[in-house]
C-alpha cells in the first residue's frame, strides 16, 4: 500500500524566493504533522493538523512559514522569502485517529530544501 | 514531557544483540516511552513503546526499569540494515491530556559492523 508521499524530493531555490512543499498522507489518516530536520539533529516539530484545522502550530519558527490542509488530506507547507537557514529536510507524517494508543506516526522520506 | 538522555553513538557487531540505553529520570507515572529509528535518508520509523511492563514485537524488545527512570531497547540479532539513529522519546498519552506531537532529541547513532 502507498505510504506518505512528499514532493518534491529535492528543491533548490535562491534566497528570497517562495517555496511550496507537498505532503500526501496515507489514505484515511486524519492527523498530519510537519517536521524539519537539520544536519545532525533530530526532527523538529513544526505544525500538526487534525482534519482540516491546525491543532498545534507552536513549532512554526516565524510568520514566513505557513501550512494548509484545505480538504483534510493533502497538505502544503509554504515558505515565503526563503533564507539560507531554512535549508533542511522537511518531513511529513500522518496517523489515524487515536494513534496515541499505538504510538505510531508514519513518516514520508522528506523534501530536501536547499536555499542558495 | 520528560527529557531523555542517550549516548550519541554506539557500535555493535553483526549478529550480536544491540542494547541501546535511555535515561528518563524525570519521567512521570503517565508518560510512555517510545522508540523510533531513522535510517539514512529516510523518515523516522516507529519501533516500539511501553509504559511499565517490558514489551516485545517483531522488531525489538523494550526493557523498562522498575523505577521507570531508564529503559533499554534491544535488537536481538543486529544486522547491517539496523544501522540507524535511534530516538528515545517520552510522552504523555493524549487521552491523559498530553500533546499530540512527538519531540525528538538527537538520538543514538548505532553502527552495526560486519
């Protein structure tokens, strides 16, 4: 079966440009997470959706970062005026409702963003 | 959520058991211990979790000390494919008012050698 799909797998952009990263969760999963991972670090939480709404966006570093999930399935992470420090792997994960009892988040392989 | 402490790196010989320690001395009674691993260039993968009792599944065993201040993840017969970063995370179950998110530390880089 299909897992979490993220596109693009690699994105190179110039400082100041706008970037969109897409996440296709596992069908039927209501919860969707975005993390970012810098080299040598563990994944850092950005935002979590339950259905269409952002239940917790406390990890978004500033107002240049925004994420949407308009129909409760696909999500897009949007980064405005990119900076070199935004370079990282952006990971998406999904889980079915009530996942906390099993502890299992299903991660995609990530989108590697490089800001020149 | 309680903080965890893991060694930055460990080595293990192929075919031997890999025992990965995790300290969580400030863990609360309603916090679970979760283990994930991340193979190079892939997203993290769930391994196992537990509250008080030892747990075993097809991937690994989780041994939690009686005082719950530490735990050990055991890979009984490590293979080269087990080379990865292993993350120990403690978190309150959502049903008990905990956050829905998992907070990752730096983990332990396990290298399985031939």
